[in-house]
C-alpha cells in the first residue's frame, strides 16, 4: 500500500479526551475515529489489525473443533423473557421497539439465542458434544464509556457455546477452550494467564479469566512468577486427547485478580521471590454454567437410556476489538505502538527519504514491487514529506520493520533496516535487506 | 468436515412459511434459522457461503483501489439531523434511545457517517480521489419482511463511497465500480446486467442497478440479448486506464426493469429476435449523488486554486447476504441447490455408502485425508444412514462434486464421481477421481 493514497489520518497532537495510552495511540495513528460515545469507526489501519486478531481467534476456535455460525445483532425479547434475563439485565441492555411495537434488543451476549438454535436441531446424546461460536458485534450501554475500544459500547466479541450430555463432557469442552485460549493469545504475542473468576450462584471452580500483564491494566493481579515462563502447546496439539494435565499445570499455581485475591493464601502458596504483583487486562473469559439456560429454555437431549435431560453448557468469550487496545497497552513505547508481528497491520514500512531523487525513488519502487511479489505486507511511504515526519509516523504506527532508503546510502550501496521493537538499526545492501524481509 | 459432527440440521419437509425457493432451500439445507421476523442466524453451512461471497466482494473492491473500513451499526441521530434525513427517513429506520435518552439509530446506510469521517481528515484535492467501503450489517425495519435473506430486516451489505474533486473525477470512480461489479458477479457465476435506475431529484444518468436473471426474480426486466454473451474483463484489468469504453459498451444497449421500461423504445432499439423479457433480482446498485451530503455536512476540499468546494460523492452497494439467496434463485433444480464452484460451501461431498463395511470406510477415510491434504474443501458423509438419505442430503446442499464410495464399486476397483450441475456420473478408479478433484 502506498501511503500517499492511504486513508491514514495520523495526528501530531495527543487527543485530550483519551485517558489511556492505547486510546491515544489508536487515535493518533489514524486507526479509529469516534462515531459517538463509546462507538468507533475502524479506519483502514485499525481495520487490518482487527481482522488479523479476528482471524487468529477463528483459526484456534476451528482447530479446537468449534464450528462458526453467525447470529444477528438484533434479537427478539421473547427468548430473554423465557430465560428470565430480560428483567434481570440492567440498563446496559439496549432495548428497542420495532415499528410494530415488539420488544427487541441489541444482543449483549447470545446464550438464549444459541440455546434456541441448539434445541431446534439436536435431540440425542449421539449429536453431542457440540461447540458453536460466532464473532459478532455486541452492545452494552455503559453508563460512562471510556478507554476507547477497551470499554466501548459497541464491541466485537467471539463467543463460543458448548453443549454436552453431562458435567464430565462439559469439563472436556471447557478444557479444549482453556487450551485454545492459551494458544490464541500466545499467537498474538501476548502472555495471558488464566485466573480464577467468579462463578456466581452456580458455584464450582469452572470459571477463568485470561489476563495479560500490562502496566496500564485495569485491575491488580497477583500470581506466581513461573506462569511467565510456561510454554504453550504447539499447533500439533490433539484436542481429542486428555487435556486435564495441561489445565492442571496452568491452574495449580496462584493467580488471582484483586476481586478474588487472598493475601494469606498468596503468601502461603507462593515463595516470596516468586510473587508477582502487577496490573492486568482481561482479554477472555471461560465459564461453565451447567443447565442455567437449558432448563428454562427446555433444551433437552435423550441419554443412551432414553431419558430427556437438560444439556450442559458453557460459554467462552474473547473481546476481539478490545484485544486491539490490549495489545497496544502491552506493547508500546514513547514513540508509539510496537506491534507483535502476527497482528501488525503491515510487516514492513518502506521509507523513501527523498521522493524528488530519481535514483532513490526508482530503488524504492523496485523494492516495493519485490516485497509485494514476495507476499510481504508493506506500507510504502512515498509521500513528499520531510524524513523526520516520516520517521515519526512510522514509529507511531509501529510496524515491526522499517526499511529506509535514501540517496546518501544508495551512493554507498547501503540501506537501513530498523527493527521497531528495540530500535536496532543495521546498514546493509538492499539485496541483503530484501533477503532478510522475504526469507 | 465430517458430517457426523457437523451442525447441519437439514429438513425433509418444506417449511410452510417460505414463499420462494431460495428461502425454502436455505431452511431445508440447514443454512439459516429464523431468529425473529426478517432476522436470521447463519448456521455453519450458510455461514461458509456468506463468507465466500463477502470475500469475493472484498477482493474486487480492493482490486479497484477501494480501502476497507468498518463503521459501527449504531449511529448517533445527530449527523442524520444535519443531513436532513432523520426526519425524511420513514419507519424503516430503526430508531433507538440509549440509556441517557439520546437519539440513536441502527444504520440503514452510511452516507452521513462516512462523510463525517472524510471531512475530519481530508482537506485538499491532493488527497483525492478516495474510495472507502465497509461490509457491515444494516437494518431496515420492513413492514412485512419475507423471502428469507432476500428481503430481511437485518442484512449484510457492502457499501462503498467515492470522493472526488469534480464530476469528471466522480465519473472515473463510478466507472471503476461499474467494472468492479461486473467482475464481482461474474466471479460468483452470475450473469449480472447493469440497468438504468432512478436517480431521484439529482437527475443525470449515473445510476445503475445490477440485475441477475432468474425465473423467480422480483421484477420484470427487458434487455437486449447480446448482454448475455458479453465478456467480463479479466483480473489483469488496469483500473487506472480509461474505463469509459467498457462502461459504454455495457450501457449502450437497452436494459431496464419494469419501473423504467419504455415499450416503444424497447421495440425501436432492439430487433425482435434480440428482445429478452424475463424476471430479475437486484444484487447491486451504484449511484452518483454529487454534493447531496457534502453540502449540508460541509465536507469541503481545497481546489488547486485554493477554493473550498464540496466534494463529489457516489455510493455503491452490494447486498452480500441477499446474494446468498440470489445465487440459489439463479441456480437450483428440483432436488436442491446447485452451487457455482466459487461460492460453494465445500467443493466435494464424499459419500461413504456403507460405514459398517471396514474396507469401504478405510477407503473413505484415506480419500478424506488426501483431499484435505490437497487443500480441497470436502464434506465427508460418514453418518450411519441409508444411501438414499445421503444422496438426498447431498443433492439438497448442492456441492459441485459428489464422490461416492461403496463396497460393490470398490470390489470392481471403481468409485462414482457425480457432477451436481448436470448430474453427469462417471465410474472411474479412486486414483483417477482424486486426480480429477485435486488437479
């Protein structure tokens, strides 16, 4: 993509309304624009990141055996009245009347609707287990939306729902999602730690939040240092195998947010030199809730003995749009965003230091063509701007690699390759640089 | 994908509520489920088709130089009051009040919001032309939604907006979209014909609907037979070249829907043996509307002479979810759907005629693995069902190829390959069949 023709309205000023760094940087990098309070439009650069994150989430859901569907944003209130949540849900639910005066709502979540879909089609234990997910926009009418996409009103979420005959089956589904989440966040370059979470009136221990560590995080977290060094299972993982040992390894150590933190237990269970006390951001939540919805909505399946029982369910959410902000919170510096490669909007930023110089522009154009031919995602700064402005913009938008081509270097036969992560710069021949970036 | 574990609730009965064939077949094939009037959930099979159509639309928008953004579904009413459309729009607009009593709406279209985004960032002719599009759910509160996804209330639409300095530039953008639309529909296996459409109070001739011919179409169309034989430009098309001759070739012949039909002109301009009078379905609409929104919303750009003028705009829509139904209307038979290959949910349906037969199942499993390894999208019917039920389901869901493996054939060293389109069957060795499907 040529920057001269790219819709990427960067800002030099720090927007006054943005309280946290991801919000500031997303606005300054021209990734988003506020449409109204807590509601954002995704501009081309931001949209690319959103899609990359969505795709990683999708691939890991599919790998774990979940099947993708797509439920609508607008739901009838009827099912929510059946489940009892229509009245229970507070003013965060956006309630709507259609032209015929029927009660509708903008879905804040989809337990009711997916349960209705399930009960309409599945009758027997033979058709279990099932995991159905979708990636769809949700709405929660926050009283005071803030923090940009980290706590917006309209947000993109992946929500998966599992259906099993009994608790044992539900636990297997839960474990699959537990492992899928570890893999999902690791692929984005994030260190996510599963932490015990509230289970509400159902009780039990099957509820975990996945928290990434970031100094600017919304909540305090307390955990064992060994978490930071754990390896996540590779892509070859067999989701049909027993995942209980993996889940146990990841849950036996202390890890809690401030809500559930117990200082005595923390000191008891974690040696002093292993105690981590930092801030964190929730990026996912998995939850087993048994027959909470299948009971009132009568989603029954026949057991092998012919008895009709309510199906056991769990739900598994990942905040897809929130993750765009969360990655930035976890990975930025004074100059701007530092994208982990797997979610970077482009891999390489190609900077033409002097567009008026014919030889320099020729070298840049050829390089741009070669990188594209090799399938490298490249943003080419071909604008007639001062080098300083180009460097600043490129640092701000945080692409992993900057390839800088200028007349002086070319005269010496070199270009500069800069790694954004640690600002390491190297002078090398253009061919070597190309080999590095396409290799 | 193994059918035994796939969430594809097919139905034998024809659903009473479905008035048109695409609606009936989508329900019967387990592609969608109605969530409430005119609002559908997309089940795994339907979702795959929706995504394939979306991706073709996206690729052709990108190829034509448009940039993808994503605007929210919920908009503030403020901009619509600025443009004057808030009052003008009828009860089809879903109006909402948020918890603070602010007027919001579920976007039926996005001219206002994209104009606001544009005006916030672009000031000069140097930054023109621009084309920005998104693929997002829209809502139109139809008084009597029907025809399934062909006329739903919540629907997925691609809408692109062009920004140019003057009419001449806007015409170039219009021509790009005109050609992109021809390519988009051709890639889906559809014959789309551009027909003159209403321009409303703006006048001029820059408004075309793209209509596909289908016996079950919603409107009558009258056109010159030569359209059906026109070639569409290949992928190598240069969108920077002058596209006017292409557009002229596609617009000089008579082609009108009943709204604009003029029997005298039709008889005058089209020789009797070239007159086509059929039914059609609108799948896209392109429209130049000048400064209709940039004037009230003050989206101004500086000309080379330094004058501030309202930017010239056009909008270009494709009904993405509607296309799923439209393809079926154009391509089905008594037994079910007949997917054109580019939008088929899977390319091959593999039928195991006797799962209880060890040799047969072994051959099927190996074939399934080989097809997947070769990157072929295959749905494997490994269910313990009678062959008749399997044939019926496979015809119903309309995958382009059926590979049928049974004990008797295997004993003779053959399998059967059936092409869904014309039911042509061939007995051949398994290796030959594999070579055909992976070649």
